[in-house]
C-alpha cells in the first residue's frame, strides 16, 4: 500500500492530507486529527499514516501559533494556548466543508487529537452533532477546571493575570464536555491517558468516564507519562475502524 502525504493550505490553514494513493480521488470517511501544544502537524503523522492505511482520509492541521503558523508565545499566562484551541474550533467546520464540496468526504466524519488536540476534540463534541466518532488522547474533557488550574498556578507564581481573566475566557464553559455530557448523545468516544501524566491530569478523563457510565465511552489507561507510543496509535486506529464500520 502506498500512501500520499500532500501538504495543503485550506484558506490560511496549513495541513497534511494523508490518504492511500489509489483512493485519493474517491469518497472516503474523514478524520480530522489535532496535534498538541507547541507541537505541529508533522508530529502526529505516524497516527495519520496508520489511519490512512485503515481506509480513512486524514487531515492533520497546524493549530494557530503552531507549525507553519508559528508565532511567539504571548507572555500573559495561557493566552496563546486558549487562542490556539479556539481557532481550532472556528476552523473545524471549514475543513470538513471544503472536502465535502470536493466530493471527497460525506457524513462519515470523525475527530481526534493529542493533548491540546484532545482538549479540542472534547470541545468539538459539545457543538458538532455531525461528528460520528472521537478519540481524546492525553486531553481533558474539563477545560473549565483546566482554566482554573492555570489561573491558580500563575497567580501563585506571581505572574500577571488580567483581572477579567474569567470574562475573557467566558466561551470555555460552552465547550466543556463535562458540563454538557448529554451532547455526546450516544456517540462512541475513546479516552486514552497515561496514569503518570504530569502535563494534563489523568484524573480529568478518569473522572469524566466514571461520572458518565451510560455514555458510549471507552477508557484505556496505561502506566505512561505524557507520551503516545506506536502501540497506542494502533489501538486508536482500531477504535476508529470498529466504530466507523470500516471494512478492511
């Protein structure tokens, strides 16, 4: 099997499109997969390859301020971080719409991501019922709690935080999956998290899954830190294949 990895720009969004070469002009199920904080689309390419080999058309976009869109990190705590996530949310629909207009995608749309990309994934599930399947890898479905942690750490260390910090980030509760679990509406979602993660707390995902036993959630934990191994990528790919009903 030969894969095509095409560097594209949709509007001003740089991305990698990964697809089996012989299938490149055919209608295929679509996965939009997001990288992590201070990373880039190239660093989730291994996952993209595995998904493409399984029969998906995979889009790996650079988040705002990352990769080909790299900008200096703004010194106000978490401003660049939340800007990047919000831009992902703004841009998701335009990516899917572009490939639908080309006749290369239909209603079989899935989403996923690592770390910051996992936070993006959870947020998208609250407002995009058209997404069929999702995978949050080392991310958090509790961005309000995450926002509070960042605030507490910044103030404790004496860093400047705007007095209206919460107002400036008032959009976050609308995209907090833990506050709106009903928006999952039975859609299958995978959470993978290392229980030794020192970056994004393992407890966010573990608690969310425990709090929603009737949701269609799959939870995989491993004795790992903030790291995704190839064996984990294979498990993620198998989840998409099963839940999207891909015939290999």
